[in-house]
C-alpha cells in the first residue's frame, strides 16, 4: 500500500501489519525528530521504498485529472449510473 505523509500513525501501521500488508508511508518531519529523541523501532524508508513511492505520483495525477471535471468532483449527477458514465468518459479522454 502506498500512502502520503498524512497517514503514518502508529494505529494505521499496526492495522496494516496485522493484515500482512506491506506499507510505503513516509514519516512526517516532526515524527522523525520525535523518534530520534526516543528509542524504538526505526521505520526504514530505503531505496526500495523510494522506488515504490514514485509510482504513487501516477495515481495522484489520475485523481487530479478526474477532479478537474466539476460534475465529477462535486457529484452533481443524481444517479450512480450517470456518475459512472462520467467517470468512464473521463478515463477514456485521459487514456487518449
């Protein structure tokens, strides 16, 4: 699982670890500074994790493209069917 710096809490990491999910979540700067003051298990964000994290950018750009459509971003469609059609149209235009 790839996540940004908004989700590195102990609770989130423990939940993922219990389920055997390998997580790539960078720590916030304040957490890194706090961890240096106290002993504990260090979180390794090595070269392999950095390579995995680069792929997250593709997903973020895709969501950004979809959110540019005002109707999709604010969910103006009344039915799930028309909303799904808008998503498909957006994905087709992005793919082209």
